[in-house]
C-alpha cells in the first residue's frame, strides 16, 4: 500500500536534488548573463509581480482589516492608541505579509507554472528539449529561481506598504487615530532587522516555491489527470514548506 508512495517520494527527492545541483552548476559556470534565458526570466517575473499582485494585495488587505477590527477597539478602550501602529506593523512585517503573500503567490503563480511544465512533460515537449540538447533546468528552472528571488521580495515590499495603509484607513473608521500617531508608533517599534527578516523570508520562500513547482511539473505522468494531480501536489508541498520555513527562520532570526 505504501510502496508506490515511497517510490514516488524517493523519485521526487532524487529529481529535485539533481535539478538543484544542475541549476547551481549552470549558474556557477555561466553566470546570470549571456547564457541565461532572459525572456523566460522576465516572463516569470511578470507572472509573479504583475499577475499575482491583485490577489496578494487583496489577501494582505483583508488581514490588515481583520487586525484592525480585533485589536483597535480594545486598544482604544485601554488608552493604548500610541502603540497600535507599531503592533500592527510588527505583525505584518514579521509574519503576516511574508507568509500570506507567499501563499497567495503559490495559488496564482506556482499552480500555473506547475501545470505548464506538467503539460509540457505529458505532451513530450520536455523530451523533445532534451533531444535538441536544450536543458530543461537551464531553460525552465533557472529563470524561475531568478525571477522568484527577485519577485517575491518586491511583492512583499508592496504588500507591507499596502497593509499599513489599509490598516490605518480601517482603524481610522473604527477609532479616533490620526496619521501622525500611527506613523510615530510604527517608527518607534520597527527596526531595520524586522524589514530584513521579511526580505529574507521572501527570498527563501521564492527559491523553495520555484524549485518545488518545477519538480512537481517535471515528475508529471501522462494525461490530464496527472497534470491535475501534480498541480495539487505542488500546492500542498509549497504550503507546508512555507509554514515550516517561516517557523524555522523566525526561530533562528529572533
């Protein structure tokens, strides 16, 4: 009963490891200029930053509004308005935006890229690339990794700004809070280390998500059902790893 699952797990880990090593060798040997597929990199960057921007900002805005609804009235009753902006900023920058932003990108970008590569595998386009002496890792994975480690931090930075703006607007509706008090509280609570933490998380999440999405796509079987199964597996693994990595990075950082 467990033997097929164990065999697939071993195959998945093996392909993931080999793909990662080949990608690192490619980057180390040829660098990021000249031999890198720039068009693919820019296309992946567009998918991450531009296409995933609406769902990412919507998710983060919803979180900010929820924070305000639950926290603002209690802070106002206890006369703690001075600390509200800093508390919300810490929650968004350290945890809320990097994690929820990454999950939003996974649902939009990672699923699409896994389905794309899975379809290429199912229709034997990957085999045709190998026959033509075009490395799937160099053509697909390396541009994905480069785009992800650039695009994820960009979206997280935008998400932090949007989250704070939405938090202030929603809080102003609920309680009497002026902009000066809100921004002063943020500046007193946030240090550069907190912003670096968010960026580091974004880079790590981007790297891992791109690698897992590629591996799930490249291990796809034949048929539409296999493509659907690979896409679902990509979401499950990416969600799980983002949560685990978030805990590990936070525990090591703070």
